[in-house]
């Protein structure tokens, strides 16, 4: 086993962990706070997710000898941003996280459920995702309007780096955020002393509570976007790189590790899509048989970064909220553009996708259930009407 480890896999694994963590941790923090988490609970959730996905990557990669990259559900975190605080607070959201984890396990072990998720029309799933993401994608520009001296450097750093190397654009924006924080934000007295006291790993157990409204408005949309936008594409990335894993056990394993992280505030872990290409491609090693070590090293990196989640969250909390939201929004621009193009690409489903997108993006809440669910319901109903009308034409 250790003979397969190489400097190339070591470097790519470390890079994968940094890019995966730095490019979207802001989205995770915003999502957890969006459903009622305190700063410490959000830090605990970030830690639990990072450690869980690191352990999951190590276990699956060593077990299958395949470069199985794991990530937290970034689209799922975006769903949480718009879901709103459920009645009963964060404990109710944690209950929904647990249900989502169970659904992912069942989808992996019970093939009809997995097929049902895969059967959701891709344009509607993408339209729901783009509608969820839209509001947060406004944040970079709102940050510029809030204070050009603070918001503009973050956006410029992202735009310049994205023009040459898109993979490093969000880490560049994060570096700009740190510089802006140090040089441009007036920190309260004793801020760094407070930050130093947060270096210990944050651990906060949250006893889950369950409500029907939260199950429908949080658990179900979280499950759908995690499966449709992360797990299924994650398998596709592996297949593109000439690996042919059995999807069911991998899905079930990510659901199990999601269940382990949920009581500590983690929403969901899943197969990676973007960073999966880093570990599964030739840059990880010329020999495909030895690339699994890149995913193993990335898993170790996620655990290390997760243990520092308290310090990361404490530092971020010193900034005006709009600044970290701007970094989160920049991290989602690529996902928004990709999902929007996929949603409106086919003329025959365009109207249904538009209905899904608009209902979701409106942020409406009916019966305590968020717009993401109603957007999907409205889109499916519209698609059904269009098919009936065309059949009779």
C-alpha cells in the first residue's frame, strides 16, 4: 500500500484539501447560520463536516483503491441559506440533517430510491439549484456597494485569477479577504486575544428535534441537491477518468458519515465533483492505480483543517458579514452559471425550468416550507401540463 504513495500524489492531495476547504467553507458557515446556528455551533458543524469527509475519503479510497474524493455539500449549504430558521431553531435543522443522511444511505442501499432521484428531470434540478444560489451570488456586488475599499479588492482578486486559472480564483479571493480584514477593518480591542482562545477544536453536540415542516423544507431539498449535484456527478467524474465503482456503497458510506457529523452541526458530506477531477486525473499520478493516495492525503488534510475550524470561524466573525458573504457568493458563481445553462438549455423544458427557478429564487415560504421545495413542485406540475398539451396537439 505505502509503495503506491508518491510525491506527486502527496502534492495533489494537499492542494485538493486546501482548494476544497478554502473555496467553499464560507458557504457552509453562511448556510449553518441561515438555519439558526450560533457562531460556535457553525464552527462545530464546519469541524464535523471536515473531519467526517476526511475520514470518509481515507476509508473509501483505501478500501476501493480508487481516488474517491469527498466534499461537504456546497449546494446543500446554499439551500440552507435560503431555507430560513425553522420553528424550534437549529436543533430542528439538525434533525433534518439526520433525516437527509438516512435518505442518502437508503438511496445507496435501496436502488429504486436512487433511481427515483436520478429520474428527477435534470433541467428542473438545475433550475432549483440556480434559484437557491442566486441570492448569495449578489453578495459580491452588494459588498462593493457597502464599501468599495473593502469589497472591490476581493472581487478584483477573484476576477483576475479566474481569467487565468479558475481553480485558484476563490482561494485568491480568500487571501484578499484576509488582507482587507487586516488592513481595512477596524478590529475591536482584544480581538486577536479572543481569536487565540478559539484555537481549540470546536465541539458542540446539538440534540436533534424533528418537525414535518423542516423535513420538507430542509431535509428533502438538501437530499435532492446533494444527490443530483454532488453524488451523481461525482460518480461521473470517476467514470470519465476510467474508473468504474459501484455507486450504491459509495452513496451509502457518504450518508453514514453525514449521520456521524449531523449531531455536531454538519449538514451533509458527499462524493466530490470538482476536486474529484484533481485526484482522479493524470496530475495526481501517471499511473491510475496509484492515484488513490491523492484522495487519502486530501482526507488527512481535511481533518487537519477541520480541527482549526474554530480559529477560522472566529477570524471570519470579526468581519462585516457582507464581506464573507461576498467570498461565498464568488465561490458559487461557477455553480450558478453551470446550473443555469443546464436548466435552460433544452427548449421543451425551458418553461418548466423557468417556473422552478423563479419560485425558488423568490424565497417564498408556504406552510413553513421553503421555496426550494415549492419550486420543484411547481416545475414538475408545469412539465406535466406541457407534456399533456403536446400529446393532444
